[in-house]
């Protein structure tokens, strides 16, 4: 059971993350300082270090929160679709759309995305595991309903997500722009949809 001290700590961290997201939105990740975040929360910068050792770890927790929000939103998006094909395609387009939204919101530069990737790797792997479970569940439902042929749903889900991530980061690394907002993710979305459709065509049972 959570004691009063732990509850206060959690409430303070929630306020810090909310303030940090506001600062990242206003100033961008690179220009935001710990002093900016502390001022927004209404505390001294020195006290902020009691909770976080730097803005990078705050950024990590902001991204963790956004990942939870993304997965919840994607579940709602998928629930509106009927066929397994539409569910998967809407899921893949939706996750890229959400990534763009967060990149725009936090004004993250391509350089920062590359620099913080090692810091976010643990979160990334955890989120990917959750995505594989969710996506494989959609595929398994399609198998059970007779929409697609029998297959290893987990391997297919893993493969689809791997292709999507590869194309996304290829777009980021090959972009001539400075900000992630300048990356042509619309082209990435088209490429992902094209490949996913090819995979689905191979799995779909003809009627």
C-alpha cells in the first residue's frame, strides 16, 4: 500500500512532468533548462535534482507517459475498424501519426532524437513488446475469424513493426532538415502501408 510520503513524491513527479512537457513545447528540448522546468513547477532548481538528475531523464519519463497515451489511443482507433486488414493498417498509420504529433509538440531536433535514443532504448523495447502483443492479438483474431490463413501471429506482428520502425528511422537519418517536423513522414506512411498490404495479401484467405 502506498504511504503518504510516496503519494506526495508521485504527485510532485506528475507536476514536474507536466511542467517539463509545457517547457519542451514552448522552447523545444534543446533550449529547455532544468531552471525553466523548476520555475514552471514553482520550486528551486536544486530541489528538482532530488527527483531527476537532468532534463534527459525527465524527457524519458515524458516519453513514457506519451507511449502509454499512444497505446490507449491506438486501441480506440483499431476498435472502430471491422476487418483485420483495416485494423492493422489503421494501427500502423496511427502510430506514425502519434509519433509525428509528439515530435511536433516537443519540437525535437533530429540530432536530439539520435542523441537520446540510447536513453530511450529501454522504454522503446518495453513499448515494442506491448505493441507486438496487441498487434499479434489482432492477427490472431483474423485467423480465428477465418479472414487470414494460419500463421505465427507474433512473428508476423514483430516483422510488420520492424519494417515500420526501419522505414521511420531511415527517413529521420536521411532527412536534410534539422527538425523532426521537417521529415517527410507522409512518404514513410505510404511505404509502410504498401509493405503491410503485400503481407496481408499473402495471408488473406480468398473467398
